[in-house]
C-alpha cells in the first residue's frame, strides 16, 4: 500500500508539472505568468494591495463593537481575492490571507488581547449551498499562529437576511436585527472575542453578532476583516 501511494503521488506530481509546462498558470489578477514560487496571484499584485489604516474604525452611537480592524482597503484586486475564497473555495488564498490577518493581530495590541475567535456565522441554508463558511477558512491560520481557539459552534445565524449591499445604513441595521443567537453561552461568557469576516461596510452585521455575544455575557468584542469598503 505505501508503494501504491508513492506511485500515485509521483504520477500526480508529474502530470501537474506537464500541465503547467503546456498551460503555464496565470495570475488571477493581472494574468501574468506565475513564477514557480507563486501560486494563484503574483507577488507584484500582492504588494500592490492597499493596506487599510491601522486604527480601528470609529463606531457610531448605535454600535457596540469595541473596534473594527481591517487588512486592506476594498478595491478590484481585493474584491477578486475575496470572490475566489468565498465562491470558488480557493483554500490556498484563504491560507495566505489568513496568514496576513494573523500578522495584523501580532502587530495590534487590541487584537492580541482576546480569548477566542468566532468566524461570523452563515445562515445554515447559505452554508449548505456554499459548502463552507469563508470566515472560518480565514480564521484557521489566525488561530494556528496566534493560539486563540475557534469557537464557531457557539453562535448561530438564525435569520436568513437579504444581501446588505444595496440597502441603506438604516435598513442594514434593521435587516440584521436579531439575526444571531448564542447557542453555547458558557463558551463566550466573560471571554474577549475576536470576530472574523471578509468585508465590513457599515459594520451592521458584525455589530448585530456582537450584541448577541454581549447579551450572552461576552466581554469586549473586536472585529477583524480582510477589507473595509
């Protein structure tokens, strides 16, 4: 059996090498040929992404989050990366972006001073269709590098909401009101929570989840996102 597995891996690696020779892989953003040490996106495109300001976004009077921190400003390149992770299950991209998020955690005291990570939950119907939660994929490298446990099952999204993109700020708040429920209060009571998501616009969805966590006894809640729009 070990010989069979070794032979299978050899055949697969040989086939992949031949395929890359005939059809060299292109960068998903600029479509330039990728170097052997590059995967999906070239280093030039990675470096061109605009970092977000290091300070937390200011929260309005209606918000209860203790801060929202983002890695990049939203733009075409970031949008494409998020799309690939969110809809095409590009796990290697999620690992790379998650590693960058972990670096941001290491640099920021407010993000380091947490006890648990909670990926922003998807409603079960959307998760069933997609097959995974992109926020959970992003959380795995953060947990591995920072050492904070992921307690994904502690919170559920119990309300299937309309897409937020075309709603006004006020309607966004109404749309996600009561959307989340803490199903295991003991996992969050007294804990400092790091919420992880892909994009923040008004912060309404993250805040709705923070409200549910605080009602269940959580301490401070800060959010970390890939991008802010």
